[in-house]
């Protein structure tokens, strides 16, 4: 059988699939380029399905600003070797473009439409033959870019978005670094669910009573103990990374407000 090298090269350039897979698809399609392309798409979907149950503990997290939007993705794979691969990184950028093109604001993957999820999977299927591992979108984000600071840490293993009110980008940058390094769960103590506060108070109360403290003294100090115990998970109560003698809430400029944050990590 004579091999049409021109068609083989075209299909390879379009799909980035291996030469072996391109040749097999062209033979099956009787050297029809469009049909061969469709065969490779279906093959990618099939291979993706076979890999779908394999664990994904590595990957990339990334936020970008484009067309007035902040788009974010947490894309997982099986090995760090693949996460550092150019094809996987190109896939991350392609999925971010899909999020921006979709244009709908979403706070996490639970709010993503079926159409958006299908678009993700279709693009993943195009790359799965070359990547060779299970690939999964674990989270995604799309918000307006106004009053937002993004920080992507080296190697794209941790990334943070901070939404803030007031024009002071240096403070927003410090907060992004704080969140990236210290991994808080809440902005303020007011955001902590009451049942979580109650559980912390009960634990602290019991510990104080067990230590021999009188009950009337316990009532006076248990609230402060609860706040101290929860400081690590509350951004405003954390020690500021640039000055450990101060809390984050002590270094915020007058009028500066933190509206929220998102932190992705692998």
C-alpha cells in the first residue's frame, strides 16, 4: 500500500496524534482526511473512557485575565511528568480559552453548564492519545476582571485570585501571597459556620475545665481561645507573612475591603 505522506503530515499537524494512530485512521478512512480526523476524535473519546477510573493526583492550576474576564482551571492528570509536558500545558490554555469564550460567570465546576463540560471533554479527547493518561477537570472559574488580583505560583501547583474593593494593588498582591502560602478557608470569623464555632468552643471549654480552671473563668476566656484556635483558617486572623507581629486585619489600609478569594492547589 502506498502511503500518502502529505495526508499523513496534514492529519498529524491537525490532531497532534502519533504517526502510527494517524496512519491507522487514514487507512480505515480510505485516505479521506476528514473521515480520518473523525476516527481519531472517536478514538480519543474511547481511550479517555478507558482511563477515566485511574487516579489523578497531579496536574496544573492556573488563572488568566482575558477579554474582561478572569478564567481559572484545575486540570488533573496521573503524573507530574505529564503535568510538565508541553501538550498538557497547551491543553490547559485551550480549556481556559473555552471558559472565556463561554462568557458565563461561574464560581466553581458545580455551576458549569453541560455544554461547557462537554466542550471540556471534547477538547480533552483530542489530546488524550498524545497525553496517554487520565485527565480530569477538577474545578473551573469565570468572573469579571474588575477589582481582582491573580497570582500563579511557580510550576502552577498553587494559584490564587483575590477580589478586593479599593484601588491598592500592592495590598491585593500581598493578600494573594498570604492566601497562597497560608491556605485560609474564610475571610473573616463571621463567615465561619456557627456549628463549627460551637464545636471549637465546646472543645476549648472541656480542655479548660479538665485543666482545673473554674467554670466562671472558663466563660470569660473560652471565646478568645476559640478565635485563637480558628486563626489559621481565617484570613484576617492569620499572622501577616511580611510581619509576624501583626495580623492580616491590622495591616489593611483604611477603606480596603476583601470581597473574597479562590485558591486552587494540586
